[in-house]
């Protein structure tokens, strides 16, 4: 599938790699000199060395991408309509492991917004670590999660079976497999359900899942876009049915009245409170790639 762009510019062609080829005079027949034709690639970071070795004149870059991997839990149906179970699941996630495995250490840990320093609205690390599962002490997080699960009646001899649904393409499927492995640490046994791309969006919009691994992309590094599209009550991209009137009120008031510093601080406190009280959607990592690209 060809795409075009101005000569010598870099064009986004993947979720985490940019490729471009400089036009050589006399090549590509009658194409105007200021336009080039590029093939569309979908590559993962582990194959970057292969790309460089096989296409020595390719320009390959990693840049921040306003995309995050997130685990969604259906809060409207058993068993995850129990807030304590949601908290246990959030505490089980080892985000650094996702980054190390999927991106060879080149991803970022963040919340709903693009993480700093590239993201101007992302939570600072000190605030982020206070959210369930974001403390880097993974053994301690999981010990707390197992205590919650045992209080709910689960344990080594009584595990919770769940289906983990995801889109059947590697950027979705690979992290879903890691999520399943990590949930086992707290007595939750996940079974992967890989869904055809054409059926994936209708499935999540119907909330036809128990656990889902999704990627969320934002066109702007701005809470106006992110919150209204993905988190406010009834929003089209609010696939897990999250509804917090406090967050809706903040979104409406601060977008009109606040300067960036005060709005950023208020946004952080509002989002921190919402994630602490009912963590139904757990952001895992930000994906490196061309900034602003959809996930």
C-alpha cells in the first residue's frame, strides 16, 4: 500500500519505526522530483537490526508515540464488577517486563497521557508510583494482590479462569500473552482469545469481553482530546464503561478556565483519584514510535 510524501522527509510507517528513502534523480520514471513513493511497513523493534542490515540506505528512527498498551477489565459483569478484584489485577502487572520483552527496554511507563519528558501532560514519576501496580516493587505489589485474592476465596487450589481477548495481530497479541503470564502470579488463569481485526472493535464496543488487551492512540498530547474521547461517561472510546462524574466535571471546567500549569496539576490529582478508587483500565506501557500515530 503506497503512501507519498515530500522528498527527503521521514514518514511514519509503523507503530514504532519510521522509514524513508531519499529520491535519486532519474529513478521511478516520471514521478515528480519532489515526491517519493514508500511501501507501508509494520515492524517491531526486535527486527530493527534486520531492517538496517538489509536496507542500508533506510532511515530508521524511534520517536515518542502517544499510544499506550492497556488491559481492560469488564467492570459491568462478574467477576470484575468487584472493585477488590480489579485492584488485585492492577497490582499484578510488571510494566518494566513488558518494556524489556516487547521493545528491548525502549518503551516508557505512563498513564493515560504521553509520559514526560516528551509529554507535557503526563503524570510525574512520583505521582505515578502511587497508583495501583505502578510501584516498581513488583514482589510487594503481587504479595498484596495475592492477599486480596485469598480474601476473596481464591488461592493455589482455587484459581480464577478468565478469557483474555485481543486483536489477532502481533502488537496486540504479544502483550496479551505477557499479561496472561503475569496474572498467573495472583491465581488468575487466562486463556487467549485472538479476534480477527474486522471483529475486534465491534466486540469491545459491545463490552463482549472479560479481560481485553487493547492499544489506545491519541492524536494530541492534550487531556481535552484524551479524556473526552476515552474516559468521560458515555464517550465513544470508553470501551470499559468507565464513568466518573468528578472527572467529567474537571474536563468541562478546566478546559475553559485554567492555564496549563494549574490544569495539569488538577488533571493529575483528578486522574490519580479515579485510578486509585476504581482501576478498571490499567495502562501498561507507552509504545515508542512516531509521535501522534494511532495505535
